């Protein structure tokens, strides 16, 4: 009769607090909170001395760009030729009699949407998975415990350089993919659609908004790169023991980052059009 409220039980005899803490929603919320805490700790570590992580960050940036550049070039080029030039340009714009508007239209589509999500998918699948697998393998080999015994701060030594690298590499790769798309479009669209390269350059120049480069290409991809790095590092550091646990962690990293990239991309563009309404009106 005198049972304390904190130890109340449900009809199955388990304490309510234990039942809540063992539920899936609580586990998801706890994971999100721990990822947020890791992100804050990483930000703090990246701006405080010593900056011993700079060399490792440069190596990670080089690794990310080298591994992603070829898949990005192939995926963007194939998607541009199939969707942008043949379907959107030749089958839609040409039928409407405005085929020469393709250069500006491709810029808007790629700068605001496609450059981010194709680059994000490739980046998360290649770099994010590699970071999770690397840190998870270190945990399996008990290297993380060895660092703790030696007094090495694992966030500063392992997480900060990787998150800084993903934060920088993601917008760099997005910019490179946008450049590749414009070069391929300039080479193929005029002869296929039927207009001159001079018309291409005029319509392209009329359709470019500088804010697209600053907001949708730089700021958005910086945030997404940071997000991919934090999720990948968290999943790698928290991977359960064994090769199976590392494989599950890699799979979870890819799923979480894919969903997060799509969701954030949509809401960011909505906010962008709200704050800068002029960009919603195509020029040219």
C-alpha cells in the first residue's frame, strides 16, 4: 500500500520507468541527444587549442575528394544527359518552344536541388560509411580503450579531424559536381537541342543567382557535411562488439544520413525561398 510513486508497476509487473527507458522511442531520442552532444563537443574541440588535428583533417579531406570525385562525375553526368538534356530539354522545353532556356533551368535545378542530394548520397555512402567502419574496427580491436588508458582524448584525436574534413569536403564536392554538370551541359546541350553556344552562355548568365552559390551550395552543404561526420563518428564509436555490430553501424549511418539529407534539403530550400523570395522568379 505504501509503494512509492517512482516504483509504480504496469499490469505486467515491470516498473514504468524501466518500461519507458526500454522502449524504442526513448532509445531514438537518447541517440539523437547523444549525437547532438557529440556535435557540440566536436565544435568546441575544433576551435580550442591545441590544433593537433589539422594534419589528420587534411588527410581526411584528400581521402574524401579522391574517393568521391569519380562516382560524382559519372552519376551527375548520366543523370544530366538522361533527365536534364534528353527528357527535360528535348522532350519538354523543345515542345514548348523554349529549348534555349535549358542552360538557366539546369543551373537552377542543380544548384538548388540535385547537386546537393546526389552529392550527399554519394558522400554519405562512401565517406560516412568509411568513417563508421574505421572507428568501429578500432573499437573492436580495443584501440579506443588503449587511447583512454594513455590519456588521449578520443574526440579531439579521432572525431574532430573527421568531422572538420566532412564539413569542408562536402561543399567542395558539391561545387565540383556543379562545375562538371555545366561543362557537360555546355558540350552536349547545344548540338542536341539545336541552339548555339552563344545562346547557351547568354541564358546561363541570366539564370545565375549569386545567392544560390552562397546559401544552397555553401551554407547548406557545410551543414550537411557536419551532419554526416557527426552521425558517422557517433555510430562508429558506439558500434557494438564484433564484425556484425560494425556492419550494422555502417548500415545505420547510411540510412540516417540519407534520410537526414533529404529532409534537411527540403526544409532548407523552403526557408531559402521564404527569406529570399526574388530567387523564385526565373530570369532569362
